[in-house]
């Protein structure tokens, strides 16, 4: 019985250690640095399944890389899973570093980007394109907006 209890305790501890951070502390300066780093990756090519500045990014790989590199925060791998992290916020509440989600493949939360301020976001769009900044007020993005999440407290 004692061996089983120890095994269960270790299992619970490992599950907690590997689960993604729900919210974290970050200053406004850190978030601005995150945005600057993300924008600095412009022209990195899209690569399906990619999560490296050297070989390219898909949308969630890009967001995960930026958060890991800038803040040491590990995010889930897919945009749908990332959409479950942090707290939901309205468009009017967006701050630099918040995540914005779109339905681009006839599936909710199929695309993710990083809000950079002034109604713009940075993302890795699709095959044949590169990381770039977009205006969220473009008709295409307005029609596909799924929501936003804030990962910092």
C-alpha cells in the first residue's frame, strides 16, 4: 500500500510539473521585449510543424517559440490547445503580448498570433508566406476572429 501511495504521489507531481503555465507574472517591459522579438522574426518562412527561427514556423510554433525565448514560458503545441491557456479577454482589452485566435481552416481556434498594439498582430500565416504583421481590422481577420487570451496576471 505504501509503495502504491508513493507511486501515485510521484505520478501527480510529474503531471503538475509538465502541465502548461496558466498565467504568469511579466512586467510591461518584458511584454514589450516579447513583442519586439516577435516582430524581429519577420520574414522567417512558414513551415508546417515548424518551431524554429532557423527552419521556419507554423502559427503555434511561432507563438510557442516567442514565449519560450522571451519569457521561458512553455505553451502547448497547437493553437487549439493554446486557446485554453490563460484567461479570455475582449478585443477592447487587448494589450501587447496577448494572444489572438482566428478560424482560418473552418475550425475554431485554428490560427494564433501575438497582438502587438494599435490593432495589429504578428503571426506565421501559411505555406509560401513568412512571419509578418497584419491589421486586425482587415475584413478577412474581422470575419474570422475567435477570441483573445491573456497569459500574464
